């Protein structure tokens, strides 16, 4: 059986997910819950395939060792450290990356 990685969220990434939920829930709490669950399911897939995300083109993100998962218009930024996948940020792809890293 392939080795599984541990998935962890930095507090700021947890806050990002809460913010995404709150934003969507203004119109539809059901849709908000469903979307956040889709994001979490996608992140959970990293336990088996940590290299699922691509290396970002942004020079500073690449330098820091980030990988990025894309889910619809949202981006999940994470770093692989040993057997742990650290989720650092989750946000809409239209945001300015320079202000977030």
C-alpha cells in the first residue's frame, strides 16, 4: 500500500476557507458548504498524491517551494515537508499574489 502523507492546514488557510464559505453563503449556505467540501476533498487527495498540484510560475512562490492546486477559480497553495502536506493559503485566482505571499 502506498504511503499516505499527513494533511495539515495553517491557521491562515483555515481562515481562508471560512472566508470563502461566508462569501458564498450570503447567497446560498448549501452551495457554500458544498463548495468548501469540494475544496477539502481535493486537498485530501494530496495525502496519496502530494505532487498533484503544479509548480507555480510566480518566481517568489516557486522559490519558497510552493505547489498549487486549481479548483474552479480558486487556488490552493501548499508545501510538502517530509511526509506532511502543509496547506498555506486558499483563495480566488483573481487576487493579487504579490499581496498574499
